[in-house]
C-alpha cells in the first residue's frame, strides 16, 4: 500500500482530498503537521508548508505542491526542485493524477510478486546466441 503524507492547512480541502484518495486507490493517507520528506512516500503539501521546510528537499520529485498560479509561488517551487504543481482550483481528478504520477517515483521494495512467486530470485534473461555457431537450415542464395 502506497503511503501519502498530507500537509495542507485548509482542513476542508484536506478532508476532501483524503476522502477522494481513500475512495480511489490503495493509499495509506496520513495527515501531518511537520512532513517527513525522507520517508518513502508521496508528500502533498501547500505553499505554507513549503515555506516552513528546509531547502533543498531530499526528494522533490515525490512532492505534489498545491499552490496558486502566482509567479512568485511558481518560482519558489521551481527553485525547490518540485515538478508536480496543482492549483487548489483544479478538479480533484487532476490532483489525484498528480499524486499517482508522484507515487510512480517512489522506489518500490521487492515483493513476492516481483520475484515470480516461488523463486526467491528474479528470472534470468534469455541466453545469448553466439554468432560462432552456424544457423541450422540456413540457405545461401546466389546472386548474379
């Protein structure tokens, strides 16, 4: 289950976003006053939270910033290395899409399904074909 930290001052907006996340996917949502950007999770924060964070952020690619489309706010986000920006006026579906994209940037831990279920190791790739061996059944055509 993917973890998400919500650090948003607007409690109504945060509750709506939390409800949408719980309804749409296997998310473990945690509301935080002081986010932990070093955790292996997505961090959804607003501009007020970003202003309290020490820069540089450890994993800015995992942050979804909810901010107004003001040039000063956008510049501050750019300087922090944040690539996912949404507006509070955007539909929840757009914000959910940004969160899903950020979740793809969180490293995955190895699980049973990734190793093939029974074998503890990953399956080996195909054996290379050496060009030194003749290809059986190959025909040579004469050209004039």
